[in-house]
C-alpha cells in the first residue's frame, strides 16, 4: 500500500461535494489507520485577530482563519514550516519541515524559527482504506507539495496553481472554469 503523508490531494473536477470541490489538502498523516489533512486553500472571512489575537501578527498573509475541513470545526490547529535553523520549542515535526504549532505557546517564542504559519478550523479525515478508494475512483489527484503551498499568498488561486505546475493533462485542467456550463 502506498501512503501519501506530506503530499497534496487536489480535488478532481469530478469531486462535487461542496466540502471538497476544488480543494487542495495537505496530508499531515496517512497510514494503515487512515488519513488526516487540512484544506489549505479555503480562507474564511474570520480574521485570526478575532479568535486568537496573540497569533494575528504571527500567521502568514492573509491573516485569516482557514477552514481546514468538515471534522471538528470548533477546534483550531496550526501548521507551520520550520526554517533551516531547526524547529523551535512548541513545534512538533510531522513531515519534512512541516509540523504542528502549539497555539498555547507565545508566538514570539516560535515565529523566529518558522517560515510561515496557518491556523485551521477543523480538518479532513478518512477511515482506514477510505482515501485509497476515493483516489482509485478518481476523486483526488496526488501531487507533490512545495514549501510555499501551505502559506501561498493567494490561497483562492492555489487549486489552479498546483495543477498548472503538473505535467501533461493536469496542467491543462488548471484552465477549467469553475462552472464548465458557462464556457
């Protein structure tokens, strides 16, 4: 079985579930027990300042709370990208330079060691084997993540951006309008 921790799931045009249509998900964990990730291209309209004021200046722009997925939307989790200097205290490495950021820590203690931070309300989760079935049925493309994807300055354009950099037909799909009937 192939696991995809640290990679991106990009929703195919066939995936019309409003929770995931045109979603780009960073997979935080994927193993025989299931998968967990966060949608990285869904900023809400809620400023981080309104929910976690101490973190407002520490997060990457746009300084908004992101909708990480339909599970546990009443909880927040932060994902950060560590700098080459090594991860700071209050940072739990997940994959590569990515890790969970302790939101109870003082941002001033963490941010010097981080290249970027996003805060998510909720997450996306799959039971054992569920994600593999969804990939096989054509709901998701699995592609490599780049360091800047998590903190992309224009998250609403990320679906197109990620597809555009892929080879072949996936790059072509980046030009697909949101509503193909309007084409």
